[in-house]
């Protein structure tokens, strides 16, 4: 299970109901967390900020757009920094097949799309679809 919200306050409310003895619930950072991660990445203090963020809430993933206004969010270096910290990167909303290919080459862990057929074609060409269990 992965708990996600655009607002970190909503995640805090959810986790206030989780007891320490209960199984770990994965959590995705909200806008505030993503902004802090991006700033920390650009300032070269990513690892220490991740540690600080995890003291307050679990952090296993982020869902982000490719860009947020003038700021490029998804870069190869940012994805790599997230992966080193054990944070999965999911990108939304990716409907163009060339962007899907580019992001998968970059190493993102998930794509949110309204173009399921296009994603199936991209994954098929990469030998990743259909998935075999």
C-alpha cells in the first residue's frame, strides 16, 4: 500500500492513526516535501534533508510533473539522487510516447498516463509488456 497526497498535512493526519506495531505503510511526499527535495538537490544537501524529512513521516516515493512552471523537476541527476536515497519517482501526466521513452530511459519508476495504449506500445517495444508473473 502507498499513501499519497498533494498535501503533506493529509499524510501527517493519516500517520497519526498508525500505531508503531502496525506494518509499515509506504508513503509518497506531497508538494511541500518535493519542493524541499528539489531545493536540497540543487544545494547539495539532499541526503541530510531526506534524513530530516523521514524523521517526521515515511518517505518511499514522490509523484512529480516533468516541469513545474519554469522549474524542470525531473532530471537524470534528480532521479538518481532519489534512487540512492531509496525514493521511487513517479511522473505525471505523461501522454506522449516519446516522453514515456525518455523518462523510462532516465530510470523513473512509474508513469501516470491517460494513454494506456501508447504506454503498452512503448513497454512492448522495450520487452517489458506484457508482464510475466
